[in-house]
């Protein structure tokens, strides 16, 4: 080794420049394969009639998408997914924010209550959904309660009722997600300096006015995260549907994710299944990204 | 502001009532799970007369929950280890070699976070089936690793960028290799973010049903959620047995939650605030 090379090498070491690029290879390889190549292939297969077994798939243009918008089951799944996600996002965030505001500061049981509301978040959606299926069953607790309070006329097999089946899934989704929404809002509330709230209280602002003018604007980042995340979660709903209603009665509670699963793996229609996936992917991306833009712009205005 | 006023008491009572309502599903889960068949069928809602614990052994054996518990541990453990090992070294290289290359790579990972995985699901399944990776531990671990790697790299990169370089520089000057420096000096400093990655991805993978249903249903490698699903299929509306199986399948997470609730909530929200 020449003496002249030594200082140069030391300098390179000091700048940390000797971390070999090879280190990125495993991560880049799996992400390219499972995210990019897979998504690219999926986009192509969405325009084919591929059965998943043969090597060749025939290009069928927009046929799959025509079918999605014409077939009552697929169109129903699309509508249900949107209805469910819309109602779920609003409800879960309103309740989550409400609980967070209630729990924030001074409560003696704060830690315990936070744990109770968060518990459903960490549990298997599939497993807890069976408890809800029982609660909604004909001889289950909900109908028994209606009996006891003299509302027999409202009794029905909730998960087997075409109008209500979808909304039993909605209840499970809200119950499971509220805790997550709550901790996101709690984290946001903790970032609000107490002095700010106190100052406006001293100035004589009412509780509601303080909430609107001080708390809500400062919560904007938490709102962005919680709303976007619940949208993604709600649009992709699968476990709860399969466990509570199975998509029934007669497709009344099918969602895009359950249709993807059934069309692809039960009926072997891989091309059509990827077309449904493409619809779901576009839906999630467009809604989540536009929400991010709108809410971030709102954050800046506030 | 922090005074405990009458209004605070009202708030506290209301929230306690709501929390009790929130727990109702757990109440039914437990009381039905300890009833014998006849009682579960005739009066499912009454408080149980006696504890009928044999439901648990029936569920444990008939749903082969012992095997599924091991499967869940292998699959979740393997995926989380891969996400930590591969993700941290990749993020370290990206963070410590600034330039056009690392910016491009970083963008590649961030974009993948936004990209929903559902579209790639079907082609991935077909390719992995052709390689014999469907129905194997390796296949599902690879799949979870690929899907959650962008999160891991993203979280690690942010953390490494905020980390001072002095320690690793000292180690390099002392003559340690890059790998040794990473293992001995850098990786221990990454502990907080390693915890976040482990908790966040670990919980999601442990509870995942969709992918494990597609890849492992009908094999002997099914994790807990799929085992419960098959068990319900076989024992439809025998709620006492179903609920016993549900309780057993939830137990590991429940214990984890009781022991490390604070870390768990912090880690989970830490993973989300990206």
C-alpha cells in the first residue's frame, strides 16, 4: 500500500462512503418482484381472459370491465364497497375523535379506557367477527334485547337480511377501527400546547369555539392520517365480510375484495379477478391520494 | 385547566359506560365458550351455570390449534426477521451514501408504500404456484417480506438519517469492516425503530387472513386465523366450540397486549405516522 493512498482511504471511511451498495440488493429485489413487477403483470392480465393455468392469455380489451359494470354481482360489490367505506370513514373518525377528546387529560381512568378501546385493533379481524355474527344471529343478543324492550317488530335475521347484512359488517368495522383512530387523535392532541387552549379560555372563548378555532386546526395532521388510513382499510374490507355474512344473502354484502377472491380462486377466472383488482387499486389510489392532497392543503390553510 | 371538575366527572362516567359497551362482545365470547352444547343452544345469553372447560380441549384438538400456533409463530417470526435484517441494511446504505442513486432508491420504496398490493396478488400467486411456493413457509414469508419491505426501509431510513455518524466513524477508524460496524455499532442504536417495525409488521402479519387463506388454506401450514375459519366451516353454529377456538386463537395477542400495552400502542402508531 502506498503512503499516498492512505489518507484518501481514511477520508472515504470518514464520510461513510464505504457502505457497499450490495446491501440494498435483497430489499430492492423483493420490492421490485412483489410490488412493481407483480403490479405491472396484474395490470396486463386485467385485459385478458387468463384462466390462471394455461401459459397463454388472450387479450380481450375492455371486456372484463364491461362485465364488471354490467354484472349485478360485481356492480353491487363496487357500490357496497363505496357505501360501506364512506359510512365507515365518517363514523369511525367521529367516534374516534370524540373518545380522544373525552380521554385527553385529567381523567383518572384514562390509561385503562385507552387500552379497552384499543384492544379490538390488535385482534384478528376474522376471529372477532364471529362474535359479531353471533350477536346479530336470530336467537342472538341483539334480537333478545329487542324482545325485552318490546320492539319485537324490529327483530330480523340481521346477517341474512338483504338490507341489513352490509350494515352488520359496518358495525364490526367501526368497532375494530375506532381504537386506532382514537390513538392517532390522542397523539395529535398531545402535540397541542396547553397554554394555547388556556389563553383562549382566558380570553373568554366558549368550549365549542375553542374546539373549532384552536383544537381542530391543530389536529389537521392527525385528521389527514386517520381519514386516509381508514379509507384504505374500509375499501379493502375482506375478513369481516367473509366471517359475518360470507357476502350474502345473494351477494347483498359482497365487496370488491371478496369478489376478487371468489372470482379468482373459486371460479378460476384469473383475468377477470385481476380486472376487479385493478378497479379496487384505482379506487384506493385515487381516493387516498386525492384525500391526502385536499387534507394537506387544508392543513396549510389553517 | 387540569382541575377535576364536575364536568370532568360526567365525561369520565360517560366514557366508562361507552367502554363497557365496547367490551360487550368479549362478555359473550367468554360466557358462551364455557357452556355445554345443550345450554349453549337453549339459553346462549344466560350467565353460565358451571364452567364447561372441555370446549377448549375439543377446539384445541379438532381445530389443530397447536399446529397453527406454531405455524403462526414461524410465519410471523420469519417475515419480521427478514423485514428487520434486509430492511435495516438497505436503509443504512441509502442513508449513508447520499446522491442520485440513493434518492432514486428511496423514491422506489416510498412509491411502493402507496401502491396497493391487491393488483399484484393474482399474478404473484400464479408465479409462486409454478415455483412450488404456494403452501410453503418460504413462499408466504417471501410474500409478506416483499409486501411490507417498503415500510421497513422507509422507517429505518428516516431513523438512520437522524442518527449521528460519530460512533460508526470511530469504529471504522479502529479498523472494523462495514458489516462489523453495522452489526456491533449501528444496529444496536436502531433499537427503537426496530421495535416499531417488529410490532407494526408483526401484528399485521400475525392477524392477516386474506393472504394466508389464498396461499395456505387446505395445507398443514395454516396460521391461526385460517385454522379458525376452517374450524367454523366444520362446526357451523356450535357457538360454544367456535368461541373456545376464537379465545385460544386470540390468547397470544391478548397476553402480549397485557404485558406490553404501552409499547404496543406506541409502536403501532409509530408505524402509521409515516
